[in-house]
C-alpha cells in the first residue's frame, strides 16, 4: 500500500514559473523525503524534513511539513526546463531498525520553454 | 565518492525463469535496499540488508531473496518469474541512521515475457 499521495498527478507550467506539489500521508512519520526521477531512471534525493521541522530550504526548493494535517508541499521556484521530471514524496517507516521508504505515485512535472 | 551502480541495465526473461540483479553500493554506506517500481507507480520496498542480513521486508513473496556481501555489494534474486514481475528494480544504499537519505542507482529494467 502507498502512504504518500501526491497532488496533482501531472503539472505543466512555463519556464520561470513556480511549481507546487503536495503530498498527504496517513500515519505518523519519522521524516518525509522528496525525490526526483528523470525518465524512469534512478531517484535523486532532494530534501529531507524531520517530523519536528516545519519548513526547509535548499536552493530553489522549499519544503513544508504540517504533521497535524499529515501533509507536505514542495515548491520549486523559477523553474527551468531541466526540472522536468517526476517528483515523489516518501515517508520513512522504521521496521526492525531498517528505514523503509513508502512512496506515493508521484507528480509528473513538465516545464515548457 | 562513487555512486550506486546496478547491472545489467536491461534484461528480458521468460516466465518461470530465475534472475539475479546486482548492485554496488556507494562507499561509506552500510545498508542496501531494493525497490520495485512498476510503470507509472512509485517504488515499493522489497527488503533491506545490513551486516549481510535481511533486516526489514516489504510485502513480497519468498521467491524474492537477496544477499549482501562484505564489501556492501548486493544481489536481488527472483525465482519463478511472473509477468507481473516486469518492472524497474532499484537498489539504494545508505547509512543505518533514521534520518539518512537513500542514494539510488539507475535501476535494472526487467521484462518478463
């Protein structure tokens, strides 16, 4: 079963605009992570936000976390064509000491030049 | 530092056959995890290895098995292949720390006919 659910499933914007993707989850978490995937290749870690944090920045990325609403958002500012990819949120469950990431279905982002 | 590498990149097998996928972890990492990603879906956790032992498993049958070697490289073995096993198989390495992000390889695309 999938914990995180991204919204929207697909997003198409013009280069230079901001892109916002949302993620909702169901159970308590240790942390929430965002990953990017280009054309069915490997996932690239973007940012990790701990359950006791509310906002985090990394370059053009801004992530918020609202544990009371069990939701997170990823904002990409001043988008570029190279940002075209699928974006996944993942919640981290700890099972037998192992960190198991539970991914949503992702948001497919297309940046039009 | 070297990244996570997987081999082969593509593989075609027949239903009922067995397959072995390989992964070389990133240096400095001591855990390796495997994920299955069906087309259009988010990755699903298969299992994680630490100190050469499986220490966390997702909802996958026993015909999915793995090995981790002393140099932290890893194998994923799948017996009695089924058509639904067709997917992108992703290996990810990390550190045994609940707030440590995972580093993914580019995956092996397995097609079962």
